[in-house]
């Protein structure tokens, strides 16, 4: 084999530790930006609130870090506004389809999430047990 045909393998030492450090910093910054966006939305500064959400989304896409589910559900995908129920969002539960419907009152965008009812006690639990800790074990 000639030296030109050899494929050199690039060794990346310490990549995992750098990556985890980048992820933790990204998560912190995303959380800070979303908190600032919520406070600015309460102060009726929509432009700045949108900008904070936009920056948080850019950081999450660039670093491949997910925005937490609780925060993501209360961000409108259409207008990028942080949603606060009662102020700029309407939250409804539909019993037929078992959905939570969140409507953005700024752009009329709709988000739907499924939900399930709480699980019942396991059948093996004796209802006449006197020890409350035993009942909690099966929940």
C-alpha cells in the first residue's frame, strides 16, 4: 500500500468530558433564559420575552440539549411567546380524547398533549392492611 492510500484515524481524547461540560453549561443558560422570558412576559415586554426564548432554542439546537418538557410545553411554537395560563394562554382538558389543549391567545396557536388518569392500587394490596407504608409501596 502506498502512503497516500492510508486512512489516518483522528483520535479525540477527552471529548466526552468536554461534551458533558458543554451540556451542563447549556442547560443552565437555557433555564436562565427561559426564566427571564417568563418574567419579561409578565411585565408585558413581548419583544424581549420572544428574544429570550429564541436564544434558548438556538442554544439547545446548537448543543443538542433538549429543553425540559415542562418548559417546552409552555412555549408557543408559532410566535415563540412563553405561555402563562390565564394571561396569554387558555388551558382546557378534554375528557373524551384525554388531551390537554393549550391555546395561545396571542397567535391562536393550539398545542395538544395526551394525559392519562392516575393508576389505581395494585390488585395484590389487601384493603384491610393497617400499615400505611405497605399501601404506599404498591402505588
